C-alpha cells in the first residue's frame, strides 16, 4: 500500500500541512505513525480530503463535516445522499436570505448615490438643507408623520449596519457562530496569494483600531461594494472570520473578528492597530 508523508499529501491534495494537522486534531483524518513518529497517509486520504473540501464549499460546519465523513466512510452512497440533502437544503435557505439582504443593501446604496448626485452643489458648509443621507430619490428630508421605520429598524439619516456572518439562524447563535468555526482556509497557493492581494488593495490607507477579538478599519464609503464582495467570498473559504460593515456618512467602518487561533491570519490580511 502506498504511503505518504504529510508534505507529500499536502502537495497531492493542495491542502496545506497546517490544515492537515488541524483536521487530525478534529478527528477528520487519522494518519498512521512510523516508528520514528512521522505521520504517514494512505491513498484513501486524498479522496477523503476531496470529500471534506467539497463539504466545506457547501458551507457545512466542522461538526457536520465530521458526521458526514463518518457516513461517507461507511461506503453507502444512498446514506450519504440521505444525510447530505437536508443539510444542503438548510444552507440554500440561508444563502437565499443572505442574497436578498445583500441585494436590498445594494439597492439602498444605488438609491443613496442617485440621491447624492441629484443634490445641488453648494459653496457653503453642509447643513441639514443639503439632505445628505436623507434617503433615496423622491424621499423628503425626514420620515413622514406616523411613518414606519425603514427595514431593520433604521431611519433615514442614521448610520446603517450590515453584518456578514456564516448563517442566518437565530440571532444569538449567529452572533457567535464564527467562534466555533475551524481556523482553516480552503484556499491555497495562487488562490490564497490573489485573495491576500485583493484585500490589501481594498483596505489600503485604512485607519485601524483594535476592537475585542479583532480590528476596525475605517475607509471611504465608496469602497463598500468591494469590501462586501470580498467579505462574502472570504467567509466561503474561511468561516472563522466575522465581518461587520457600518456606514457612517462618508465613512465605512469594517470590523473583522476571529477566534484567538486565527489572530495571526487576521493580522496577515488586515494589518494591526496602530
């Protein structure tokens, strides 16, 4: 039977050695050991890693992947299908809800931009008559009497928060879900280098400040769409990051959090507080 050292398996599978060690600690991989204590893997490990990678791309949590790998290892395809289908259906529901939320946010930004472009240029200082952040085209300078607040409880003229988290379940679970996600990234090689370059370009010139478990970056508001796109892509491969976007007039405040084990990765991507 062919056996591989961890470096050989990493090369064959495209999964970094650090992630392989993490999978071992999580019970997803069980390597044999040589008399000298080196890890060795059989050919089946390559196929197992491909299955784990596919499950991660579906947005499954580490605990779910562990359960699913156990079913997959038993070898009955119908059992894997029966176990996987409700999990995918749940993720689809979550993804559709997130897509609707992001679409509404995009429409809000487009409306705000159109409203801004329609305002007359004034030589004096800005004041309430300017109407900045007063709402989309056709809206007045404030809410009509007895009108209901905008979706999500936000009123015109107030900052807007957008939270990008791995799921859309109960709020108390959603707020902390990133803490239990595996500190491992499905990107490697050129994909990882490209994503890092995109982030560094997007947050170039940001003002940084420390927040509990992470970092707050303040950027021009016109980078919002790009930051939101990158954050959504990042969570598909690194669900241990928690992103929160706060719109405050001309500024975008991006808060990024990660578990303690992910602190180094957070600093590598977003820098550190000055």
